[in-house]
C-alpha cells in the first residue's frame, strides 16, 4: 500500500468509527457576522488529511464545516529493510468550536412531568453567554477517540503499535497554551504499522 492509501484508510476509520459518536457545535463560515454566527447547531466532526481547509473555497462541497474536525497528519515514517514493515507516527489534531454557553446547553427540571414525559428540558434557543468552557468539548472529543483506539484491533487495516504510548496534549508554544478562542484544539500521537510493498527487483521471484 502507498502512504496516501494508508492515510486515507486511517481517515476512513475515523470517519466511520469515531465521528458518528461525537456531536459538537458547528463553527460558522468565515465572514459571517452578528448573532447568527453564534447560533446553536451541532454536527458530527469532519476528517481531513494533512491540512485544514480554509473557508468554503478550499472545502469539498459535501463537507459541512472545518470545525469540529480531525486532521490526520503524518509526523514521520520508516520502513524496515529486513521485515518490510512500514511504521507511521501520526498526529491527530482535534478541533472544537464553542464561544460560550447557549441556552440548549443547559437542562432544566420540568415542572410536574407526566409518567411518560421527560423530566428535564433544554434551555431556550435565544439565551447565550460568552465563556471559556469550550475547552471541555475538545477533551471530551479526545476521550472518545482514545477509547475507540484502545478497543480497536486495527485502525483502517493498519496495526496499532501498542509498545508506543498514546501521547496527547493541548496546542502550546514555549510551554504556554495557545488561546485561540472560540476554537479549541488538542492532539494525540498514534503509532501504526503496515506491510510495505516489496522492492521491484523482487517481483521476478514472487
């Protein structure tokens, strides 16, 4: 398999296995202004390879939003001469958008609910308050991803190198966590192993 095919296999696994389990607030399109840009709407994260798309121009028409999303980035790779195993170190970047508390974020107890009625209702759509609690969305997203990786036998057909730890962290610069409000980011490093293609001179013997 080629590097590109392997990365697409990982992206497909994330899209089919992890993203359907996560619903986060959808970031408005670049250029939107006013209160409508902070409307409450949730979507499943999208998956991208190597680079985040910027705005609608660089985005495929069938993709809803760049954020929330997972960016699959190849950090480094190697191939063993003796075992022909290709080893990848991937960094998965996770993003969330959350400018503050929207009314539907809060569940209120319902007055005198019937026996078959829900006991709690969401807050009204119109309420909104700025806040920095959105960091929790990114880390909850990360928790879901880590759980699915731990429980997986492989990631898109690539073996998980369980001798390597699942390192993760926030975006930082010189030890300081970057403030990118209202966007929230974190990352996790994942080590995978695939079978490399044999050298072309070996094809005569196979």
